[in-house]
């Protein structure tokens, strides 16, 4: 315990990085569970003050188009599968995980690329941009956000960085195994390979933490309408008015 | 320092439990730090090389309950610490399950068979020389396979089922036991479980660090062979670079039930081509109802190696395996 | 002379190297925990060449080490120390065994025989030894004790082996000089000598 | 004339000791206060030792000291391809870097594992052709790959095309280091009706005597007592005295039995490691036993040279070998070497009485095991190459495989080799005849395969 990096000896007997220390998996897992429980307790304590929640009744406006919802859920599914199959051998589950892992990885990679393309050209890319002035938002209850509020943007960009990191390192790792597309060469220098494994491991840990946090907030009672909107696509005008600034975001009405 | 040559036993504790309960207790208490010792013929090399460094050995060969061959209601039971010589020479095994007697009698060398145990032969580690060398490869918990690298020497490695690691099972008795539909009796402080020989071995896709399903604290205590294949027609052949000591390049263990000219049912299992004994179920199905002849053998030869993915230096194993399967079928 | 290397340091070293082997034992006594049963005692009695000898044997010690370094029976050779050459072959209850690849502790209740124990009390060679002399079987001689022990093991079990049976019985003994045929001639002559 | 042994039945004096286990090999001796040495060897095929930190090992109980190359060669290591006692620039995996003495082997091994050696990795090469190619790695110190007699290390390079062409099976076009020739090659090939041309490679395998290169040494009253195994007592004792640096008169070399030599124990230079216990014993002032491991036998135990060659052989219609043109690149390994390649040509000249022979050769170092003299140098490497060629020629010419050997065999009065040395007695035809008689049932005079079926 207490180590972040595992080392091994390379073929010459010299010490090189092997990867992340998987003890950290338990550390991260415990830390995130404690944090979220603490958050839940604090929120429960504060709950009396703002009992009034916006209603989901009334006119509906479009928050997520169906294609984007598909993107979201497929990415979510592939990430969960990747986390499960990646973690299974570490925690001692004997399953044939590798093929599922790289297939999910490929799916995630294509989804991410497609999402980047769509977000750049078809979606309102600016709505997700995190500007310096946004950092004042959490401290000023008078300031209402556009389509996404500060924490959502923060989560999105954190996930972006981490997912891109797992993808890049994952693709490099994918090239080290046999696949239907190539026979591996196994010729990457061991120190570089170790670095790739380390980055993949670290981003995995971050992803586990982010995924847990994301799922937690998605299930929070005051946020669950966002989750509903990710399933059904709409939110109510009341919810919009309570949480967003129409000047910054004017969605069209839902059918 | 990898290349410095060690050949002396390092400091390590030795426990010689005299009864089952003590042995199981020790195995559970010491966990990964306790090395289960049968005849030790696959143990001392690891220890002398300092490539495995447990802190204690638990010698199982003093436990009479796990030794010997007994007839049961529906077959025989062989204690896991019975020596290979005893198995090869046992009249009951010779007469009823000659396949196993033959396999046990061709392992390594006479002296090794004299102390080597059935259990040890079944759970012995792979012979991949990079892994044996103490390199931190996938199987040793690392992130690379040296055997399957551009200049890796892999003529003794896998044709099938490689998943990052390309090591193969080295056992001669394992294919025989899979062919005989044997089951493995696994004991621990929390009780006993019995699993089919075929499921006892595990490939790198499911567990890259272990070759069997044995968990920490578990001991393989016996092997049960049902009478299903008793007195069947058997064929065993092992091809190795040397007749003595050496491990199989490919071995084949087969059992046939015939009625008249035709094969009613068969088991054909090859060793040293995959990390686990490879049962050729397609071939078994294809030869049902046909005679044990050249034409049957030739008809299924390609099927025997269908899906093989040879490495740089083990292409020869494909025709070798085909020929062994053909010979087994021809009888 | 190196001042560090005093006799006392030498003796200390001898004791320390032995003590290291019992660290677990020391840990159990120090922590007051009950030591698991089955733990081996170092002082053992082993029966070698018909004599019962008291020897201090470390837990990890191979039979070859005990024979060569504790009992001075250097007829048992170390060719590879890996169970891969057969030069260390001894008989345990008449069964040929690689002394380099078994633990002395495993044979506390067994009968161990080395090449030194084959001659009769009056100095006559064992028939296998005599036959090997007559056939001039040894060349460099380093594998010879092992070959002899395998042959003796065979003849105790099968007094009238065929040449092929002898070949299989001696298969676990390498001879780099290539005297295999002479050794087999020796075994077959020994059969005649025993008559 | 009365001979002492010839024609009489006797028991060689060493045989009873060998069957009783009483005869002593080096490792069977003990000496009071004897300690045990172990080697730390290079894990890297070519490296330079930058630093050795043995402090932890030396502080261990039961450890008496270490010996390094700096102890052995205070004025610098010898600049040769020979094996050194210990070295700071290993050119093969397993080359001894240092030795450590301890109260027993187990302690020595444990202590060695606690020594940290910092290496600078140097380029290495495993195939002489890789080294010959421009830009290829070089096995020897100072970025060299060959050793020129009386001149020292040098670098030999071919163009990439020359190497590729040789690899593709063609006659090498580079200048050889050595050429030996007799007879009129061109005329002999012109006379030939069947000419075989091809390339071959063989690896040099190690000696692997049963007894490892173990030795016991101690100093008493200024004299060094060294127990070891050798093939030639007097020659060996002189050589090892020189390696250790002790006057011959002060060396007592004790060698009761030797567990096999096969060439590696003919000269002390092949087993300089015997000097390790001698030097270590001198340093720590105790008897030192050093048992080599089987693995060390593979690395510093020596091996034949590996040969990669191109061969062209011409046969006259009756099966007589008219010409042989042989071009060999020898693999000299990381240390040592030999004249095996020329011996191979010499062997053909002697055994087949060839009218004209040309040998061209170049010897290149690689970072593989130590090479040295082994029983039948060159002859053993070329036998599996030339023998099938004889069979092919026999089949091509319609001569029996037995006859083609009989036709070409040397007889008393024949000459062999470039010096055309006459044979005072040669009975190969008789030997073949006897073999033929014994193989009667096998119909040795049968022409084995027809010309068309000779595709084996």
C-alpha cells in the first residue's frame, strides 16, 4: 500500500515502470464513496430550506435530441463495460475479459470521434465552453447558466480529458495484443510500454471516480430531471426557468 | 539481476503436516506465502533460481490419505500425491485405464517419476523459458510477452487460445485425464469441491497468472476417474525433442469406444498446443459412426488444427498435431 | 590479512547462516503465537548406507547437500543441481532418486544408499561396480556413481532385465562422454555376475 | 618387443575409484576453514560496469569479501578476445563481473543478490552477418568486431548489398581475412559434370562436460594449492600459473580426476575462472571453493565456433570430387575463437582427396557464448554439410552413395591440406569395406535414388 506506481525489471534487469498500483483502485473507490455519502448527508441536512422544486408539468422544451441521447447512453454503456472488464481481473474475477474490453474500447473510440465531429459542426459547441466568467457562477445564486451549468461543464471536460487519455493509451495497448486487424509485434520498448500502462491505469482510476460522481448526481432528487431529460429528451419550462437563463439558452419547444 | 546464476536452495521454511486437517489449515493460513510441495520436481528449480519466493513449503507427501489408488463404486480414485511411477505400474490402472499408465510412465525421467506426483504433474507451471527465466512477463504479472515478440523463440509455444501469453500446458497426464472424463477433488478448510478435469485448467484469457482454478488455500487432493472409459481402446503418444526429461512438443491422449467396425464415441485431447489440454470435440463428433482407419483419420486431420494460429517458430506443430491425431484415430 | 576476517567473524557467520533459517520459528516464539504443527525440527536422524546419523539439516536443504557437505559422501556428484543429469542419483528405499532435487527432511524414515555404501564389508565391489570395471564403462567417471545407483536400483527390482529394460532404467542419467553402451554392457554383465 | 599394456588385459588405475566414488574431482576436496565463492555475472550481452555497490552484501553475516576485475587487473584489463578472470566490460551474457565468498553457497547467493551493479548498455550483436553489415552492432570493446593476430582489435565491414547477397545464397564478394588455396580451381570445376552450390549455417554448441568448472584454492607458506580439472596436467598448470600471476614453482596444481574436457580444459585460457578462487583466497586469506553452476557452463563454458558459409563442390563424372570452394564467416562469440573454419576446408581436402581446394574465411565476434577448441574443430561442423552433398552428387551422377565415398577416400601415401602432407598410414578403404560387409543386408551398392526422384 501507499505506492502509486508499480515497477518491474525489464529484460536487461533494469527497473522500469510496470503500471499503476491497483491498491489505488480500492483507495479511489473508498474515497469516492465517502465523499458522496458526505455530500448526501450535507444535502439532506440542507434539504428543508429549499423544499420547493420546479414542477415537471406544463410545457416541455427540448434539452437533448435523440441522437445525442443515443450517444450518451452508448458511451455510458461502453465506459461501464470497459471499467467492469478492466477491473475484473484485478479483483480476481476469472472471466475472458480482454476481447470484450477492446471491442468496447473501439466502440467508445468511434462514439467519441463521432461526438466530437457532431459537437463541432452541428451542435451548439459554445454551450459547453467553460469560460473564465463561469467560475463565478457557483458563488452567485443570481447568476443562472445557459444550457449547462458550471458543474456540468466541469464534469464534461474532466470526462473528456480522462476518456481521451484512456483512448489514446488504450489504442497503444490494443496494438500490443493480437487482433483481427493485425498480429502484434510486441516491440514497444518496455519503459514506454510501462508509461502507457501507467497512464491508462491512472485515467481508469479517474474515470471510476468521475463515473461514480456522475451517476450519483444523476440520481440526486434535485437533479433527476436532467437524467429524465437524457432519457426522454425534454424538460419542463418550469425547470428551465428555475435553473437556466433563457437569455443564454433558448431551446425550442418539444413536440 | 536476471543473469546471475543461482542453483542453491534459499532460506525457506518447511512444514510436513501428517494429516489432512493440518495441511489444509497451513495452506489456508500461509496463503500465497505457502508453496504446496508434492515431489518438488517443479518446485526446486523455481526456488533455486529465486524466481518464485514463497516463505514456506508445505510438504503434502507425508499425508497417507492423499496417497494411493483405490477402487470406488463407479471407478477409481487416485490420491494427488501418488507418484507417477506408482501410477504407471499400478495393475488396476494398467488394466482399466492404460491411457493414464502410459502417460504417467513417459513423464520426464525415471528418477523424476519416482518422486514426482500426479498432483504435481497436473498443476505444474508452464515451461515457457522467458517466464522460467524470471522475466516479468504477462504470466509473471508484467505487461509484455517476450516469447511472442519479433525475435522471441517460441517453437514450443501455443497454437491455440493465446491471449497475450502464448505459454502451453506441459503436462502429459492432464490430456489423459481430460480424455478419461476425470474429475478433480479440491479441498480447503471450507470444504471440498469437485470439478471436471476439463474445467480444472484455465487459459490466459481468463486468468493469465494461474494455470488452474485452484484458489489460495486450496489443495488438489485426489483425482477420480469414472468407469465411463474403462477398458476402452486407448492411444497415447508424446513427441518431444528428447525421449527423456523433455516436455512434449505435442502429445495426444485418446479413448475410443467402438461397436463392430465403427466408433461409437471418442475423446481426443492434445497437450502442449494450448495453455490448457485441448479437447478436439469437432473431431470426436466427426469420427462417430466411422471406422478407425486411414480414411477417417485423413478426413479429419485438417479439422484437428482448424483455427490454429502458429507463431514465428512453431508452424511445425500444425502437421505434428495432425499426424498425432491421425495416428490416434488409426490406432 | 583482512582485519574484518577474524575467526570469530567466521564462526558468527556460520551461526548466523543457520539462524536465518529459523527466523519463522523465532517469530512464533517471540510473538507468543502457537507455531503451526507440522513445522520441521532441524536435528534429524537419517539412515545412510546402513548407518543412522544425527545431522543438523536446514529445512531447505537438499539430500545432495547433506550427503556431500554434512556427511562427506562426495561420491554423489552435482552435475547440474537441477534434476537434469542424474549424477546425483542415490537410492531411497531401493528407488533411484535425484539427491539434488529432494529435501533431506522428506527422508527421515527412509533407507538412503549412496555409491559409497555398495561395497561389502570385506571390500569386495558390488557386482554392478565390478561389472562396470570389467567393461571399462566409465570414461571421465563423473556420471558413474549415478549410473551405478540406477543400475543397482533396477537389479533390486528386476534381477533379470533385458537390455532394453536396462536402457530405460538408466535413461535418467546423462553421460557426456557417450559411454551409454558400455554402461548397458556393464548392467548386463552384472546380471551374469549376480547369476 | 614387450609392451607394458598393449595386448594385455588390465584395469586402468582410475577406474576402481570411479566406480566406488572414491576418486576426487575438484569439488570433492575440503580444507579446514574453507569458504564458498559464487559469481555475479553479466545480465547484458555487452556492457560497461560503471559502479558496483556491494556494501549491503559485505555487511551480511557470513560474507568474507568480494573480488572484482579491479582487484585482478589493477593496471587495466588485457586487450584481447580471451576470456578474462573477471571483467568490467562483459561481451557476453553470463560473463563473470565479480566473485563473492561466504560461509556457504546459500549465503553467497543471497549476498550476491544484494549487490547492485550499474551497467552502461552497449550495442550488441548476435549474428556475425549483422555485424558485418554497415551500421551493424559490434561485439568487441571500442566498437570493433574482429581480432587481427598480432595487431589487435579491428573492425570489418561489408556493404549492405554484399551481406544481403550472401544471405540470399550467393558467393561472398568481399575480401576475406584469410585465403588458403591449392590446385587449379578453375580447371577442376571445368572438369566437373556436377557442381553443387549452396549456403549453410550451423550454431556452435557448448562442451558441457559433466563436471562443472569448479576449483578449490588455498595458499600455504607462499605456495598456491589449486584443485581443478584439466586435460593436460603440465601444460595446464603452466598456463594457469601465468593467469593467476604466481611463479610456476609456487603453484601446486592438484588434479586427480577430470569430469570431462572435450577441448575446453586443454588450455588454462579456456577456464580462467579457476583463477577466481585462487585470487579470492589470496585476498581474504582463506581456502575458497568455487563450484560453477550448470548455467555458467553454458555461458563461459565455451562452445564451438558457429559457421555461416557458402560452398561450391564439383564432381567428375565418375564421382571423384574435383574441386571445393569454401567461403566461411565464423562466429567467434563474445570471447575466444578458433580456426574451425579453415579446419573444415582442411577436413574436406583430407577426407575426399580433392584436386583443388580454395578456402576463404572471415571471423567476426558476436555477443554470444565463449568459443574455443572442441573435439574435432571444424570437422564436426562441416560433416553434416558435406555428407549430404556427397549423397546428392552420387544420386546426380548415378553412383552409389557408398561408392562415391570409397572413390574419394584417402589412402596411405596420399597427401592432404594445402601443405600437401603425406599420410603414412590410412585405412579408410578397408574401414569402408568392413562397414559395407556389415551392412550387407542394406545393399550399400544400390544407387539410392534416381535422378528425377532426388528431390529430398
